[in-house]
C-alpha cells in the first residue's frame, strides 16, 4: 500500500504523513486524484531540518527550501507531483484539504486544532497522485475546544491580540518587536502555549517560527485584522 510506504519514507526524511484524501473531478489539481499531506507535529522532524544545509547556509526561506527538496524527493521516488502551501497566489487550500484528511477544527485563535496534536502542527507539502490510491479510514475525534474550560488561549496574550473579532496582527507584531516581547520570541506565542492539548514545539523551533513571522510581515508589508475563522495552520 503506497500510503504506508510514503509514511515510512516521510518519517525517515523528517516529515509526518498527515493523512490523505481523494479529489472530486472538479477539484483535481492537474491530473491529481489523490493527495497525501506531509508536515510537522510538535517537534517531530524538527531536528532533521535543523541539521540540514538549508538551515545553516544563511539564505532566505530555509524551511521552504528544505521542504521543496525533501517533498520533491519523495514525489520523485513515488511517481507523484509535489505541491506546496507557500508557492504564492493562488494558494492551494491546504487547510481545507487537511480538515478532510484529519480531524481538524477551528480554534478560538483561528488556528486549526487537532485532538492529539493541539495547535502544534503544520503542513509542508503534499504528494499528488494521478491514481485513485487506497487510503486508510480517516481518524476520528472531537474538537478539544468543545470541552475546554475557560479557554485560556484567549486570555494569555499579553496585548490581547486574540478576540472574538479576530487576530490583531499589528498589535502582535509591534509587541514582538518591542523589548517586552522577548518571552514570546524565544518560546513561542503565549496564547498558543496556553492550550492544554498537544506537545509544544522546542524553544529553538518556536523562536525560528516567530522570527519568520516577523520577517514575512516586513517582506510583504501586511497589516490588518485576521478573522479568527480563517483557520490558519
């Protein structure tokens, strides 16, 4: 079964097979009928990236370049096409694909939450197959937010960037740039860390992503309020 073979190969490369889905005729990407999603959960796989040439060469976008190499290599090995969530407009709907492949639900922070991984997961790419592959039954599980008392994620942000109205990105970024935002920069988003579900990222991993968040804002000049329903992953 190709699904199982991809899972073993992905793990050896530093990635986790996050499930698969079939595409309806109207949804097909090129000739693709089946997608297998690849990514990180918690700190799993981070050491593979951290030891890579891309992580140490000082060039821009190291994680994206590593993902291209690793996912691209897996695609070549299994006769698939590599797809990525960071290729630019129009972006592939990885969040929607993920919700069909795994039990993912919108959280109060706008991020998708997983019953086991919590908020600590991401997608780094997908393998697109022209064949209609056999897939295991989709994992089931309720949203952890339904039974969460107090929703500590909404009160943990030191600048109140998360509200019922959405995610105040400028307030978050300004806090991180200021001297008081050191704990968030070095250990990761305090609101995200307040969630009791899942295993948080390692400090170096969290710091990398926080720095990348700020760098992306500078690069793109993004401003404004992100709706909590956006379900960013």
